[in-house]
C-alpha cells in the first residue's frame, strides 16, 4: 500500500481520537493547535478588532470552535463544517447506585443513538468537564480520566437463552456501568476531582460522558484500515482542520467550524442549528467595516462544505446499500445526496465538489440511501437555515457507524485532507 503523506499521516488522526473523547477535548485540542500556529482567540463577550491576513478562532460553550482567516482581498466565504460530539452515555447528577450493598454502579442516560451492545464488556472511563466557582463566577475544567474506571458487563448467555437472538437493551437497566465494590458515598466524585485537578467539595456542576478506552489501531492485509472510538465525526473534523491550516487561503475568507450536539439534533447554542456561524460571519463583516449589502453579496457567492461520515458497502450485508451507488472504504471522498434535503447537495454544488476533487487529484464516490430506507441527516441542512450558502454534504465511507469502536480507511483520510486543502485555496 502507498505510504501515507507525512503531512496527513494517519497517526495524527489516531492521536486525535485518543486526545478527544468528548467535544470539549476536541475543541481544546484544535484551539491549542491554532494558538501554536499564531492564531488569536476572540471572545464573544468582547469587542473584536479584525485585521486582514491574521488567523483567529472563537469558542462557544467550550465544545464548539470556529477558526477563520481573512486574506488581503477577500471575495467570498469558504466554510468547512464538522462536529466534535459522538454518541455516548452521560453521567447523571448523584450518580452512585448501590446494589445490595455489594456493588456500586453509575446512573447514566443516553446521548445520541448508539449501538448499545458495542459498549458491553469494554474498558471505559469518563471525560468532559467540571465547574468550580472562582471569584464568584463558574470556571470550567475539562479533562479525560486516563485510567480504566468502568465496565458494563453483559448478561451471560446461560441466563438469556430465550432472548439472546433478538435482545433489546433498556438504558436504565442494562447499560449502567459497574464502578466498584461497595464503598463510601461520593467515591466517584472523589476520583473525578483528582482527574480534573480540583477539590471534590469545590465541584458545583459537571458534564461527564463515558468513553471507550480501547486504543485506535491500523490493521488489515496491507494496513489499509483503522479502527477506534468516535471516528464519526472526528475523522472529518481533523481532515478539514488540517486542510484549513495547509491551504493558502488567498482569495476567500476561510472558515473552519467544529459544532457540538449534532448527534442529538444540533438544537443548542453551540450546534449547527444555532446562530454561532451567522454571528461570527456578521461580526467579521462588521469588523471589516462592510455594509449589510456587502455581507449579503458575499454570502450569495459563498460555499459551505458539511462534512460527516457515511455508510460504506458492508462486506456481510451488501443488500443494505443503494443498487447503483455503492461506496467502499478507501474509495475516495463521499458526496452525499438526498431528494428530501436531509443532505443538501444539488447539481450546482455537486459540480463544484467534483471540480475541487479533480484539482486536488483525489477520487470521489457518490452516496445515496436505498429508496426504501430512511437515512440520517447532518449539519448542512441546519446551518443554511441561518446562513443561506450553496452547500454540499460530504464525508468518508466507514463501517459500524455509531458503534463504540468504528472502522474506516487509511487512504480516505489523506484524500479528505487534500480535498480540504484545495477547497481552502
């Protein structure tokens, strides 16, 4: 197999998958990269002074991030959007549950739609953020516990013979993780405080999620596949980000957006359905002392890429794919279509996408759901309700989407990075 381009080496993605178990760490990691590259952080509650030929970034809620660069003579906006969240289990307040004085388990609730059984019998831990009060104001402390802390044990087949072939899982019964043997109250929060580097009694609130501790890895006959947690959508997020950083960004205002809460509908102030993107573009325009008419003209000439992975042809269930559009892992960047606008691609944006792929020298594939199967939706059709740009929905082909351990292709990651770099040129 051809060696991965060093600039877009797959190990960068594997490291990102490990460093970003929740959207908070994803935003933190990319913010650190931007800062190291000379990017200046802006804060929404402050007045902005925008200068051309400078790199900026803004965070919202600690879990969403938008970076942008304004060239000397900007024509339009070029926006690439992905999301940093993935399906998981969120820890409730007062989480410890005693089981007959022998075990302690945690009370959790579902975040997004996951394949439940893939969370069973795997090493799990906790990541997210806790809040303390400092100088009268809440302060966030994001962290990821770097230890195997939890596990959700399956029920032995001997005890489930009547239902093992078609078992469903009750999230309040079957999916609560085992934490330890009976111990004193609040042991869980003691460990969380240690991991977050704060005092337990100082924690006033939290956003905590379970995550799979299994290491991402490359595998296959020719090392052509890789697997790991939350490939959907951190693969598209990092691919777009690396392309954003590498592109020359000379003709258009280049924007990279990492949203949160896509897995639960994006209806949050940090989601794609919010005003985050439109607020930022408006403030850029005002910072450049443009008129409202200038802003509308620029929007009308702009292009948004909504990047979220799609389903590859499954080796054991090829019947699940569309009869004539059957993307495969390592076959190239996906262009996603939906007649009912769950994906936004149309003839115009398909032509623009294909031209970019040609210029980048990367292959592409077409994705349609079977006509008798309802597919998911993603960021594009929500973002354009706030910012009406021409939009294409793209992604990469993967297997086991929404599993706690997903699979995709090594070459596809490089293809996406090259596509994004060309998009930002």
